[in-house]
């Protein structure tokens, strides 16, 4: 479980996050949603420690990640897997080396065991026989899968995904969403997904946090989101015609 | 001053929260190939022509019959060892290696590869930059020695081809009043310049913010700053070591 407590963040005097509180539950796919520029990615970066909040703290199963000592931070970081919006695969390494990278650097696992684990993770995300391909040789959807394989190779307790289906066609996007959901259920990990894609919200949103102009305006599940009376959330949810039709 | 402070903090960050020694070994070897081996061709071309041109220019300017011809190679020797091999080659390498380091790290920054390392709990600056600096410290002095040898040899070849100095006089001039410390001085310069090029270029690349345009700017800034730092360090070292 991850708790965020009273997170504030400003850049050059511009307030991006103001007093965000929330809990991301274990074994659930937790979504942070909102329009572009509402602070979703900044909140995610505060949670994973890439940005230090001005105020407030983040607790990973009770461990203070924001103000804890370096030992705690390193310990927590090694339990984190993250899929980046642009995949962040290492250009100079092939698929196998990319997925094996956390094992190479962070563990002393024997080479054959590492290879078994890499192959298992690649198969788990539906990729086989691409081990020796370079990131530039595979499609966007495959890159996302490799990113997920790399994120789960070290058996993380926490999985973060920043816009996992941006730039993908609708079918591939749904496959990636379902993969994230399956992995979350299978390994009982705490998954946090930042998205503004309503398909993702309806498909995998067990626990959803809605941000608007740096504030948390709503929290609930995908079953409750269609019945909300929060105007800003309704504007966001029913911005496209398909969702309007669903509402009737 | 703010940039200098940030640079010093960046250098300090290379030595904290390091990964295992084993992790760095292969990275250092890879960087040695990229920084050293891949630069051999350009260094060879520049050094050989530099020596040849210096020999011709010196011969052209020393026209008095009172000056013995072996002075030409003496001048070429001292210029090569004291300035041309360490300083000019470092400036050439600042262009080649410095822009490469800044471009590589800048691209890694804007494509979130550095963030990915940080999220994994890896000290990205130490993991990415430390091997580059160590590899530079190992390879640059070797390149300086290689450049010095080729520069002097280039002068020898052009002497034979054009006949501005005889082979015997050229070799005599090379050996005449040779000060061994000058070679040590050139190697010291190589070490200092290598650290400056690798660290400044890495610093510029590591803190790139924006997109492709900013990566290009970071590469240009890396080369400019490295060249200025090399010239300043050259002056300071000359003052300190040879008065």
C-alpha cells in the first residue's frame, strides 16, 4: 500500500499540486486521471522520488520514502518497477539486455538464472523470439511490453505506469491495459497508472483518483465514475461522443 | 558561480551510492573503446599533419644561415610535446568525445532513460559518468603520447620528402638538449584535460532539459566549455609546472 500525505509542489512559483492525499491499495490497479497539465505526472514523479515535494510525504507500506534515510529509499526503490511514457528502453542494449538490466546491476543472480527469468518475463508479456532485437527494430506496442517485462523482472512490490497506452492503437492499448491488470492480480502488487484514456479507466480502474488543477476532486472505482456529480469529472469523462452515448 | 557549485555537487555525486566494482569494470572497458580506440584515427590524422605542417612552417621562418637546421626539429619536438600533442589534441577530442558524451547523456535524459535508472535505485550519475571519466583518464594520456610520436614522425617524413632538413639533422635536433620532464608534463596535461572534457561534457549532457534542440545545444555548450577549461588549465599548469 502506498499513502500520499498532503503533497504540495510548485515550479517557479506556479502551483502544480496542492494538498494531495490518497491511498493506493495493494492488489489493485490504482489510476490517477485528469486532463493534460493537471499534475498527474508530477504526482507520480513525487511518488517514485524523481521529484521532491515541497511539502508532504509518501509512505510505502509505512516506510517514509520522502524523508527517510538513504537506506530506506534504496530499499524501496529496489521494490519498484516502472513503465515510462516513452518506454525509456536503453538504446544501446537489445531487448534481452534491457530486461536483464535490473538483475545485472542490482542482483548477483547467476547468468543462466537471469536468462530464465528474462525469458519468463518476455513470455509473460507475450513476446517471444525478440531477445536479440534492438529497441529501434520493434513496434511501439512491443516496446511497451518490453518496458513492462523490465519493470516486473525484479519481482517488484510496486508497479508504476506513466501513460502506458499513449501512442498506441486502441486494440494494442487495451491489450497493454489488460496485461497490467493481469500482472497486478497475479502478483498482488500495488499498481499505480497515470492516464487520461477513458478506455483504461473503464477497463482496469479498481481505484481512481481524479486530479483537477492540482487538487484531488474525486476518488472511487470505475463502477462509480459514471454516476458522479462532480462537474469537472463529468466534463472529463463525457468529453467524447462514445461516453456520451454510454450515459444515454 | 551557481553553475560551478552545481558542477562540484555533480562531481561529488559520482562517488556516493556507487554500484559494485564488478558493474563498473565492463562499463569502463566499453568507454575505453569508445573514447580511446575510436579516436585513434582522428588523432593520427591530426597529429601527423600537425607535425608535418609545423616542420614546414618552422623551416620557412628560420631562413638565417646562422641558425643550424636541426633547430627546426628541436622546435617541432618542444612544440609538439609541450603544446600540440596535449592541448590541440585535447581540443580536437573535446569536439569528438565531448559532444558525444553530452549528446548521449542529453538524449538519455530527455527520453527518461536516466529517470529509469534512478527509479531502479541506481545512482545514475555515478553509473553513467564515472566510467566515462575513468576511461578518459586512462585513454587520453595514451592518445597524447601517440599523438606526440606521430606528430614528430610526421615532421620527419615531410623533412625527407621536401628536403627542408636532412634526416640526420632532424634526429639530431630531436635529441638535442632534450628535457625528459616535458614528456611527464604532457602526460599530466593529458590527465587534467581528460578529466575536464569528460566531466564538463557529462555535466552539460546530464542536466539537459527539453528536447532534441536542447540536446544539440548541450553538445555545443559542452565543446565550448571544455575548450575554455582546457585553455585555462593549460595556462595554470604552465605557470605551476614550468614557471
